[in-house]
């Protein structure tokens, strides 16, 4: 679903952070903005309600140049978690090239996590995305809080699924860069098949990951 402009020499990839309300989607993007190299990132824009919840989306644009000169632009969005804004969720999810599902690790949020993940799968189909092929990473956030689902239980529940699983505390930065690298790797694999990033543009998977964030950003 990427936008490829051969005349302008630009490939635009859309990445979306999806999940229940207040699971930490916006905090992930804000922390990621802090971690990205200054020469890569643009401004982060937020639209919030009086209750300090993201109503529409956050947008964090950044980009890198391939050796061929191709500019790869990434735009990162979050969707609103509230059920009332499902139409906005679909609009933001449309044409996504990769998704991070941000789950809330707290024990009292497990039903909300399940409903939100089901909503992601349903909305992906509604906007024409093949959910079985969509690059997706599942992040269990808020691991710094008390009363959370034990790690062993989280891993057992998701062990049979095909998606990478990460544990994070976006508030402290733990797991944020790792989650993002996993998503970028999956998105690269699909984009390389479609646009020959390595063969025609000289950009390997390892080079992309190295260009976006230095190794010392790993938690």
C-alpha cells in the first residue's frame, strides 16, 4: 500500500500504532521521537482532548536516503483508542504498511486488549488490508506498573501467533526502540520484495536499521 513516486524518487511508507485507549500509543511515539537521530526526524504533532487523550492521531515524519538517491519517507500515526472514534481509526489505518499493536499489560485491561485487537483485524479488512500479510508487532506496554499480567502468561498466550512480541514501558523508553526496529525490519522485507530496495537502490535491511537508530539506543 506504499506510495511510490518514480519521478520524484520517493517512497512513502505509513506506520500505525493501534490499541485500546490509554495503552501508551502516543507515549511510544513521543519517546521514539526523542530517540531518532536529529537529521532524520520532523516535528511530532498531537491532537488531544481536554481529557488528555489523543482524539485523532499523532504524526511523526522522518526519512532516509538510499545510495541510489531514493528518499524513503516514513509517517507514523496513532489511532484514537476510544470506541466512539472508530471511523477515524479506519481512516488512519487505511493504506498502512505496518502496525504496532500496543496492549496494556494491566490485569484489568485484558478484555479491552482483546476487543481492540479484534477491531484491528476487522478494520484492516474493511480498508482493504490483507491482515495475514500485514507487517505487525505486538507490544505489551506498561510493564513498570503493579498488577500486570506476568511475562510468562503473556508469552504463553501469544506463542502460537506469527507476530513478534515485545514487552515495554514507553514512559521510561524500555522496549520502544526494539519494538520499532522489529516493525521496520518486517516492513523492509515486504517493501524490498515490491520495490527491490537492495538490488536497485542499494539499501539493505541492516543498513536501514542502522540508519534509523544507532545501536546504543537498544535498551
